C-alpha cells in the first residue's frame, strides 16, 4: 500500500491493480512505466535506483522471447511484451522499513517530469 500511496499519483507510473474478488499479498511489487508520460523509461529508473544501491529488476522475460523457444510459433497478444518492456519489480518484503521505502520512492519521485 505504501508504493500505491506514494507513487500511484505520478503521471506515467501504474501499479498492478487489485482484483475485486481478493486481497493482495504484495510479495512482489511491480510498477509499469510509461516513458512518454513519466519522462524516463524502465531502464533509466532501474539504473537510478542502482546508483543509490537499491536493487530493482525488470519483469521476467516472456518465455516466447527466450532463444530456446524462438523456433516455435507464438500465439496471443502483446501483453507479455508490454509488461516486460515497461515493468519494474521494486524491492518488497515484510522486513522493509519505512525509511527504506521512503528512500526507494524518493529516487523514483525525483525522476518524475
């Protein structure tokens, strides 16, 4: 909820929605970054966090984009590619302190247009 409260209002940043039929666990927090609205792309945000010794990583690469699966036919739309190209996994876990969360979100907020 902290990420939603502090980053959810930034133009170009979208957090994964919560389904109406359940409650999140937030074991993994992913933001999607629209570079045109936010002013920076996923990799620029990741590198800015890395410069502050904060580890973040892209969303998992879709199976059909991995070399071993390249000879096989792909079916479906472009949702997986969009998530991979624009999604960033932020530090998450029950042991993160408020100070750590503030530090993470400050880096991202300072990058905002």
